[in-house]
C-alpha cells in the first residue's frame, strides 16, 4: 500500500446502503430490533472477492470505496487487543461470544466481512469485527474484509516533512468518473453479478445442515431444496439472496410459530407435521 492505480475492474459494485440494509434485515424491522447478533448469525449476500462497496455520502474527493478481500488474521493490526496476548488484552465482556462465533464458522456459516482501513502509516487496522478476527485466527481461517485503501493525494498536499499525504480512495479517483447509486444496480458488463462457483449453494447447504443438526423433531427440519426456494422468493434489492426471509422460515420451523405475526408465507414448504404446514 498505497494502492497502485488503476485497480482491476470489479466483478460487482454495491452501495454501502445496500450492504447495511442486508445486514440490518437480520435483526431489525421497521426500526425495531427482533434478534441479537450474539444469538443469531447474519445471513448475508455472498459478494465475490474484488467487489467494490461505495459510500453513498459524497466527500470532497468523491465517494469513498472499499474492496472485498481476504487476509491472514495476523497480517492485520487489531484496534481492541494485542496479538502478543489476544485473550488477555481483549474485553472480557465480549469473549463469551467467541465460542458461538466459532461454532457458526465450523458449521460452514461464513460471517459478514470485517472492516479494515489502511492507515497513513501503511498498516491495515481493524475497525470492526474483532471477534470474527479472533475466531478466524483460532481456527486457522482467512478472514473476509472490506478494505478501505489509501492513495497519494492527487492534489499533491504534503505534510511538514514534505511527504505527499495519503487520502482515502474514492470511486472517482479510481475510475475518473462520477459515481451515482444507479451504477450499483448494474454491476458488471453482462448485467449479472459473478460469484465463485458453488459458493451460494454451499452456504445454503451449511445453513440447512446446522439447523437440522440442532432440531430434535422431523417437523422442525427442512431440505436444501426448500431452503433454496425460500431464499429465491425473498431475494430483492436489499437482500439479493433472500437470506433474511430464510431466517424467518428457519425460526418458524424451530418454534412452530412465526417470529413476526405478518410472516405467513412459505407454509407450502413446511414439512408434514408442522403446525402451519399445508
């Protein structure tokens, strides 16, 4: 770092609003919280590596962007603990969540990307997702991250030592074009987002496996075909893969009643013996 321009063309461009709404749909509806991230994993669209996320707020140099990448955990600089003694220097109140996060990851549920920024010292600092970082390190996994790169100020502004200042990379600096939200809806030349082969199907299979393993009755379990159909029905602009709706369906399976009264869909996909099956 700093990033060498030009960057390779991204397989997908999404807005920060789209990503935030997809995450929030797991826990909030109408501004009201109905679930906790400490108890329920977030079902997120599986964006391909290299995806650009563009902030909808325009600053002086344009709309800041981040790039979806994978890191070895120890290559990153934590903001909340010291790698020399991770457990000993981490907030004790947050440590009890680590085993739950590890269980989700071992079952194949990939957590949302963490957030990493490049500093003016050219280090990569974690600003959100420290529990996900610790769990990935403990399990020997790479960690998925939205990286906010830095570049030299194109205006040539210098610090007191005469060095050109580093500034956050923006869509405009990377492409020479102005960004607007409609571009995020047409992410690649073919008009279709690209994905790693089998990635989404693999994640759905892992979700189904993890759910069924916890259920004691056949009427609480589901099939990959049924889960895929629920996700397909729920896909939309804010949740491109329908994972929010799938979470509602799995809750209905487990508890026998919907989490929210208005959710009465997908009963045709419930197994025999479920109280709402038809």
